[in-house]
C-alpha cells in the first residue's frame, strides 16, 4: 500500500528506448557513424562502460556535442530507427509486464524521444494498445513538457503518477514535473549513476515494477 500521507499511484508513464525497447545494442552500431556525420567525438569500446556511469548531460559534454545539434541528431536517429525497426526488440519480459499491469487496472502512458510510429512498430499492436496516452518525439532534455501533456490527457495530477525510465535525464524531467520517479537497471545508465539521484524506486526486474505498483495503489 502507499506510504502514509502519499497519494496512491494511479498510473505509470514509461520511457521507451532502454526501458521497454532494447535499442542500446543497435545504437552502438551507429554511434560512430553519427559522430562522423555530426562532428562529435567517436566512442571507443573501452569508453562505453565509463559513459554509462555519467549523467546524460555529462555524456553530451564528454562527446563534445553542441546543444544546438541535439534536435538535428535526434531527428536523424529517428529516421535511422524507422529503417531498422526489424533489428530492435523489446526487452524480455516487456510484453508480460504490460499485460499484467493492464489486467491489474494500472493505467499507462508513454513518453519517448523516439517517433510514435517507430515505438508502435517495435511494440506491436497488442502491446501498444495498453497505452492510453502518448507523447513522442521529445527533445533530449524536453521530456518534462511531454510528461505534462500526457498527464493532461490522462486527467491525472503529478503526485498520482510514477515515471519509469533508464536514464538520469528521465529522473530529472519527472522531478521537474512533480511525479514520483522510478529507474530500471537494464537500460543505458549504470545502477550507481541512477541510484546517486535517489529515485523513489529502483527496479531490477519487471516483476519488481509489478510488485511496487501493487503495493502503492
């Protein structure tokens, strides 16, 4: 059950890439192609793990990406994903997680930097149908605005919702809006980088998400 004084959680807003979709391995195959095209620092195999321990803003600074380039790069990545959706799969357990939450009456929204068509193609119609509200194509650090849009669509207050993502920027954006924050261990950012930001919940398995929501509704 919810903590004394805390509002029960009525819904969850999921991030997509790195939380539901295992797009990280695919992204690593194109990151240096992007680096050459957009003139930022290429990533060596020995740097990948180190970068997982940095915040999203620290990674951008380390790679030397100018902020004005971020929307252009994001748009290009969405186009690449559209051409490679067959190479990107959901994390094992994602379909079962979404079905279990839906059966249990948990309302769900989705906020993603990816394109809606890409997310729907990777999810498949059945999984995509579990989400009642979507906000796609957010800028790298523009998720707070998308969160607010989904909250309005769902008719919910921020304190009635938990956001679940895999990057430090997901936690920052959810806090800006006033939602509870959840982070998963299986995505991009390392466990220590996420825990350092003290999310309200940390999940190591999809079953952890189910249990948390069952206990906080």
